[in-house]
């Protein structure tokens, strides 16, 4: 039986697209659904282009458990957060214990927590004159960026790097590693 995954995204969705590409020929892992909380998000066009069913939801549906119901109705086995910005509610963590995976654009526990996302992370890395940064793939619990770490990869930050440069280096690593790590975790 193949495993169904749902991908949550709030933004551009380039990681979501990479994951779809990576598993497009797979008989073991099936990207069944995209879920999005942001009507402006680029991932909406990607879903259409990739022909992946998309569910839009609001805070109320997320908190009340309606979103969990949708996941269960779609027989989702694993939840992937790829640039998803809301805190996952307790009801979802309980419904998918150790089955929710997030990617964070820094080397946790550095530069994590509420408000530490996207360009804020990379701006802080540059402002702090860090000499390296990286990506973290981790399980999700009910606190921002605190679940057990599954995988990290790092890259050098040069004194001349702008936050945009840092973001680009991170994105290359995310696209390279995220699908492979998902595959390893799910298939064991
Ligand atoms: C990634 O850098 C991810 O780590 C972060 O948000 C970004 C999402 O990019 N949390 P995209 O929407 O997949 O292009």
C-alpha cells in the first residue's frame, strides 16, 4: 500500500513542487493533497499546474479540527510542512503523532521560534555575522521549531553575503535534501 502525503504551504511552494516532482514516478509515496492558508500564495498556481488537489482553509477550520477531518477523509498518512507559517494545533499533532515533518531555513535550535521565518531568519543570520547557516528538517510538536531533529545540512555564509544570497544557498539545499529525507523517514 502506498503512503499518502499532504503538503501544507503558505508561500511560493517551490519545495512542495520539488517534492511532487521527486515522487511523481513513485509507487510507494503519493502526494495526494496540497493545503494552503494564504489566498495570495504562489503554491495555488503550482497546485493547478501540477494537477494536485488543493484545499484552502482558514484559522477557524485549522483550530477546530476541520482540517484534520479533511486529512483523514483523504487517507493521509504523513503531513509535510513546506514553508507553512501557522502553529500546528494540538488536535493535529495528536492525530498524526510523529507523522508531521517541517523544514526550517536555519540550523535549529539557532534562529527558530515564533516570528523566525523566511527572510527574518536570513536577515538575522547576516546581522549576527554568522559564518555558516543551513537547513533543518524536524518532526513537529505543539511548539514552534522544537520537535526532534531528523536532518541538518549547512553552508558557509561569507562576509559579503546579503540575506538574499543566504536564502538562495538555503533553497538549493532544501530542494536537494527535503524529498530524499521525506522518502527515508516514510519508507524507513
Ligand atoms: C523555505 O525556506 C522553508 O524552509 C521556509 O519557507 C521557505 C519556503 O519556500 N520555512 P517555498 O515556499 O517552498 O518556496
